[in-house]
C-alpha cells in the first residue's frame, strides 16, 4: 500500500509497504530495520520479531523514544511471545510499547512522527 501524506521532508516516514518490503527515504528495505524521525538503521541484527530480547531492543531504546512500535505480520511475532518480563522492562523506562501488524505500525509511526512525537519503530517487512 502506498502512503501519501503532506509531510515534512526533514522527517523520515514510510512511503510504501507491502509484499515483504517497505520504502523509506527512497530505499527499498526487505530486512528488519529501525526507524525514527531522524534516523534509519537498515542493518538491525534481528531476523524475526520472535527473536526480540533486551539486547535487540537496546538499539531502539538508545534512540530515546516515548513510544516504541514493533510491526510484523509474522504469526506469534513480537514481544508478546517473549513474555511479560520484556514488556515490563521496556515500560519501566517510561516507554509505551505497542505491537501491531506491519501496516498498522507504518501508519501509526507516520502519524506520530509528523506530530513530532518521540517515536521509534522496529519494522519486520
């Protein structure tokens, strides 16, 4: 699905997602990535959302988000499968953690980024 927004060109947003890929800043990404309004980390060393642990989330948390989004369409993926300990660890830092489908995460990220919110997304195309 192509996303069309009147956006601030200084803010990184997801321009398109689907069929195992997302487009950010003219780059087509087919592997897990980390996205914040100011930074794209295209070489996130996590293969699937089911692999998420404290170490994998450390890169996202280092960007100091208020809201952390994890987007994946893989069944049973994400922090929920890792257990409540990981969720509590993230939320104890004052960070809101949201798990959702890839499309919902891309759309939510774009809205929050354009509102200049402190948002970081871990996306699994």
